[in-house]
C-alpha cells in the first residue's frame, strides 16, 4: 500500500537533524525501500502540511539541490538550508553536512 510507504518515508525524513541533509536514495534505504529514490520524491510531494516534513533536507545523490537552479522551489530550498547553517557552494552541500545516523538512531528512531 502506497500510504504505508509514504508514512515510512515521511517518518525517516523527520529524523534528519537540523543542519544536516540526506539523499533521496539514502532516505529510501533507511525507510526499508532500497532502490526507490523516486518514490521518496513523490512521497515528499504528498506530505501533509501538518506533519511539517523537512523536504528541503533531501537532495540529489551528488548533494545538489533537488530542483532546477533558479527555480522558485530551488531558491526556497536554498534559503531554508542556509537558515539551518548548511553551506552551499554552486548549489551543492558539503560532505560535512551529510546526515550519518548512528546506531541508536537506526535502532530506536527510524521506523520500518
């Protein structure tokens, strides 16, 4: 059921700490949906506003913004990341800002 998969994706994205980012593929893997990076993008588009899913913390695999450069959504994503202290150079995030969940996060916070 798609709703269950979306819930898993939303719950995983909610675990990304402020000031950190993850790739679509990483979120798919952590949500127990390996190889479903595109589903992550689709699920984020359907996230209910009341969940306040931090969609802007999810990037392409090359650490670049998820939207075409100069688009309104790319500018919004950039502003939200900068507000959290994430540094961007040529619309790419530094490796230091990648989220690497520790064992406790994997075992107790992420829901499968």
